[in-house]
């Protein structure tokens, strides 16, 4: 999903900075053409050929979403900007998109920092295990055979664990790889309805998927309502756009429910792709005639939930990895030390 994965863009780590500066220039009276031209010439990370192509596009009157698409921004950002070009909140949208990219980058950096040290230790430990299995442990076995000494049950058990541990680690990596591959295949299914149903059945993935779709839906729907569009017009817009197919599927389902006389809040409550608590906000907004603002508030809540869950996941992973490493180091120590004590007692 584009909340964590997107094409590498031509601005690199300056993508959020570009959006924030663009919003600042527009707020200070620059036209879109002037602001884009100025910023395109400021960033050295943009290659000369790309800069020339961008300036040609800007001079020809290309839309902001088209320029961002050429720069390589993810679909989620392009969708937000495309909708903002329609509902008119372009400056606010650019500021929030820049903040979103900064938050996403910080979250991914924190995740990498949390995992890199334990993963390095795991790799070193696996290399040690392989070396021990092919050097030290066979020599101990030969020494036991030469001295006609019997190994204790504990030594046998620990040796067996260390022998099969590299294969177990490799098996776990294969499981993770195939799990990620399966999720990727499901995401790329052409049948949107089938893809959404399958994603909602996968543990862990379903939570992030639901919060992500809820965030996209509530944010864009709320902005359109605040800018005077009617519900039918917004649904038609969601149905015809091609940037986010899940929004299109949601719009089709909601439209059918509304034709049967169901209220917007009740229609949202029946959708598995959306957080059911969103319906409470919509019903409250219908009561005080402020549905758009209620949806925007809930979109911020959904984004915060995604960040909190990612941080919580990283905090849970690190202690587990260190605990496993600690147990394995103890096993390794015992496998080396116990045979020495057993042979010393045999010699005596």
C-alpha cells in the first residue's frame, strides 16, 4: 500500500520539503506556474534532462498532479493533490501532504533503527552457528568417539537444536517472504472487490488496510463536503476517478445503499473496508449539519492510529528478538562448555 511503499521519486528525501515550500510560495501570492518554475530550478537533485522536461510541462500549463506524477510521487499523494485541485484546498493539502511524507519517513527510519541492530546480531549468530556446525561440534564428536565417552542428554539436545537452527531461521525467512509475496499478489489483483475481501482476511494486514482506506475516504469526502459539493456529486467523482480503485468500489456500494433510502451513516457502517466507528462521526455530523468537518477529524484520527500501530509493532519486535538471541547464546555457551567438563570428569 502506498502508505509505506511508493516509487522512488526524483527529489529523493526532499519530496516533503518541495511540497511544503510550494505551499508557502502559493500562500505568499505566487502563481502555480511561477512557484513550480522557481522550485524546479532550486533542487540540484533533479537531473538536467528531467529539469528541462519539467519546465516544458510547466510552461505548457500542466496541472500540479501531472508534475508530481512526473517527479515520481506516490499515488496516494497524487490522488490528494488531484482532489485538492477540484475542491480548492490546494495550499492546505500541500502542507498536510508534506507533513504526511515527513511522518512516514520518520516512522520508517524508526522502524529501520529498531530492527537493524537485532538483525545484524541475528546474521552474525547464524554465521557462528554454521561455522560451529562444520568445525567445532564435529571435532567434539570425534573427541568423544576417540575417548569412548558418552554425551549427556542435555548436550545431545542442545547440539541437535544448534544443528537445525540455521534451517529453522531460513524457514522463517521463507515464510515471511512468501507471506509478503502473497499480499503483493492480492494487492495487484485486477478484481478490486476480491482483492479487498482477501486483504480483510489476512491478520495484521487487515488492520492497516482498513485504517488506510478509512483515512483516504474520510479525508477526501470531508473536503468535498466542506467546499459545497453534494453527496451524489462526490460519489460520482469517486466512481469515475482511476487513482484509487478502493474509493471507486466504496462509492459504487454507497450509491446502491443510498438508492434504497439508507442514510450515509448507515451505508458506511455496512462497509467492511471502513472502520465502523466512522459511522458514529457521520451520524453526529448529520445531527449538527457538519458532516464534512467530522469526516476530516476522523481522517486525522485514522492516520494517527496507523502511526501508533506501526510504532507499537516495532516496540514489540525488538524485545522478542533480543530474548531469542539471549537464549541462543546460552545454548551455544553450554554446548561448548559442557562437553569440556564431561571429558575432564571422564579423564579423572
